[in-house]
């Protein structure tokens, strides 16, 4: 079975082709970073227009790279939400049009479910597993019991981790993708020069909070302006360290909860753009080992937004006889549980 996947929920236009042997035949992601840079953030209208401009070409390119024709595709999957509604509309309308013309089934995929199931594309992984989902819009700890079966055991009570990475990067005048830019300069910085708070650390349960850390880093930057390169590097390193310790503390709590519910083998999966962070991956690998969990961290390009995960989640759903009608309405909000 071969599935075409489309992702257009934020500022990446993406198309991928995946088969049921877990082979990614093509996986193309086009970032709109340059289009949005002058505005200091993602402009929904610009994102929607860019998806409209790029998507058709990307689909043709994905088919060409896979060396297959449209009529060899068995299922068309596209992100149906949550996300910026203009972008989601572009992807969904395109997918529906292809499905109608080719008379193939159409599946609308929850973007978060794409992240949640991506580890089953890259690894031989059975349910249940613990999932740390950390992206630009979400920070959650979930127990994945099956396709469509998610139990949220922790969530952020304010900002998402990626959002705070992005804001900090902007305050430091970094122009690359927020979290990646912080990671790049943190490598040259001293992570113990500044102490930043680790919100919720040591508390019971496994909810997150990041607004206190965001505010503390804002005040720290204001206190040290004008910043030297060394100041920027040290702030980035101290911030990344605080972020890592915060996320790891909450995830450790979740692993303890999961251990009480399920026998071995126990697996922790990380997903979402922030899961591409090298320091976080390294620290989580150590902690997971200590508490008897196998850690699955998909490759960087499958942590950040991509369409291979959408194609795969569409395939998983289709195999369970789930598909959508042409009257599916894109959703700006769509929680997993
Ligand atoms: O999953 P994703 O690509 O899009 C959403 O669904 O939101 O996640 C994007 C987020 C951004 O906030 C970005 O700054 C962050 O992931 N990110 C990183 C890294 N690469 C991307 N955060 C920390 N370290 C990274 N290496
Ligand atoms: Zn995402």
C-alpha cells in the first residue's frame, strides 16, 4: 500500500510518499522561514498563500522522486488540523481534489497524531508507549494506547516549549529556526553563568509551565543589554539547560506513573520539533536508561514538521478502516484525547 501525505498546518509546506513496509519513498519539506522573517513571526495569510503557491509543485516533485504515478497511490492523507486554518484548508482541499479525481480514499489526519505515531514509522514499536510531544504549539505527556487512543497525563498550563525557544531566539536577534538557533550558539556558551528557573520541577503530577522561564530570560536579557556575543551564547546555554532540566523532570514523573500502569518493556517516544534538541535527547536518554525505559527519538527531520508522519498516520488509520468523507471540515483546534 502506498500513501501520499500532505502537511500544511503551519509554516512548512510538505509532501511525502510512504508505503506499508515503512519505507519513505520521498519526503520533501519547504520552509517558509524567509517569507515570514521580516514580520518577526508567522503571518497566517502569508503562510496560506505560500502553501497555495508551492503545494502542487511539491506533490509533482514527490511523485517524481518516488518514481511512481499518481494512479499507483492507494490513499491520500492530509493534515486536517490543528493549525493555521488557511494553510490546513489548502492542504485538505488539494487532498480532496486528488482523491476525487483518482477515486481513491481520503484520510484527514490530526497533526499531533502524525507526531505521535511517527516512531512506529521509524521503529518496530508496539502499543502502549509513553509519548513526550513537544512542538511549537504543544507540550504534552501522553500514553499512546493505540491508533486514536491517547491518554493525556500532563500538559502545559501556559506556553508551549517551542514557543519559548522561539521567543528567546527572537529576543537574542537570532534568525534561524528558534530552537535550532539557540542550540547552535549554546554550544559556545557557559550554561552555568546564569541561573534560570525550572518551573514545576519537583512537583507531583507531570504538567508543564514555561511562562516563568520565558519571563526570567526576558528580564535577564534586558538586564545585560547591549549584549556581547559571549553574553548571547551564555544566555542561550543557560536557557537551554533550564529548559532541558524542566522537561526532563516532568518526563521522569511521567515515566514513574507509566511504570506503575504497565509492565516491561517500557518505551519513551519523543516527538515534535523541540525533540530535535541534542542536549535534551542526550539527557533524556540517560534518565530513561536509569528508570528502565527504551528511548525512541526519531531522526531530526521526522521530529520537526514533515509529511511522512502524516502519510504514515493516514496509513495506520486506513488499515483500521478509518477514512473521511468529502464533507470533512478542517479544524484549527483538535486535541488528541
Ligand atoms: O513540530 P514543529 O516542527 O512544528 C509544530 O508543530 O509546532 O515544532 C516547531 C518547534 C519550534 O518552536 C522550533 O523552534 C522548535 O520546534 N525546534 C527546536 C529545535 N528544532 C526545532 N527546539 C529546540 N531545539 C531544536 N534543535
Ligand atoms: Zn508539528
